[in-house]
């Protein structure tokens, strides 16, 4: 089995910064795309950013220029550097990974980490 564990969520003032981490562990052969999603209260889960195993990235328009996604393939870890935070960034942030194991390829989710931005 595979587990994704997020950390780094916190309460921060508008304009501040946070760095989220998500570490994958278990019977992993390789990890393809990793991603961060956000889900605000009463809203659907939305894609924030993705990064491939080769390092290609993609961002939601709302976070371009403020958030940066990176990964450490040796540690099976993905990061989300969040700068210039806004109250509308308040949400639970989930990481997601496309993992190849001996069983095949599956998609896994972390448990989420709360980010709260006060005005």
C-alpha cells in the first residue's frame, strides 16, 4: 500500500507565506505526476498545481506567480511554496500522486492540511 502524508498547513496573515509538504511512502516503484488540490468550505475540490516526474509544471490561473510546486524524486516528496497568500486561498489542501507499484498504477490522496489566511 501507499500513504501520502501532508504537512505545513497553518493560520497565516494575508500577504504571508507557507510551504506545504507531501511525502509518499510504501511499495512504490515510481511516481509520475504529483499535484496539489484545494477545497474551500462548501466548494468542490480544485486543481492548484501539477508537476511531472520530469519537472514540468502547470498552475491554476488564480495562483500563477504566487505559488510554486516542486518535488524531490529521491524522497518521493512534493512541495507547494505559497507566497502572497490571500484570504481566498483558505482551504484544505490535498496532495495527489500517480503511483506505480507491483500491482500496477493507482492514484492516491493525502488526508489534507488546513490553510487559513486571515485578512
